[in-house]
């Protein structure tokens, strides 16, 4: 288990550097690798990405997939492990879910705050 976590972290760090320095991402777009999950066999790595603004996700995802071979080759050269897991880009949904939950909690707090003001005014 410890080795898998180290491989996850190593791949995430190297892919961040590769995407930042080697891939021309569209202007005004922020690509974040949120997590990497390497399979138990270490043959595949699910690379979860999020894109800001969200509306530009599909075109950014296509760009990454068009360059996946180049990214994989750079990763193969940088890592001293064999085999290097095959990169599989995936859309990160957990951050969007967390943002939605946070927004709902904020709305509830706002409503509770308004109710508290009304009750205080009545006393």
C-alpha cells in the first residue's frame, strides 16, 4: 500500500511539471491534477483533472488526449521504474460535488442568519 501511494504522488508531481512546461494549454484556462490513482498492478494510472472555467473542460480534455502519447513518453523518460503506468485522464467530479455542498451550506447559513435577525427584532 505504501508503494502505491508513493507512485501516485510521484506521477502526480511529474505530470504537473510536464503539463505546465510542455503542453500549450489554452490562454485563460487552469488545469489541475487533483489526484492520481494507480491500479494495484501498477500498469494503469487514473489521472483526475479539473479545469477552470468548467465550460472549457471538453476542449482542454481533448487537447490532453491528443498529447497523451507525448506526455506518456516524457513520463517514461523521467521515471526510473518499469513498467511506467499507462496514463488515463479522467474528469474529476469530487471537487465539483464538494463545491456544490459548500454552496448549499453557505445558503443554509445565510437563511439561518436572516431568520435569526428577524427573531431578534421581534423580541
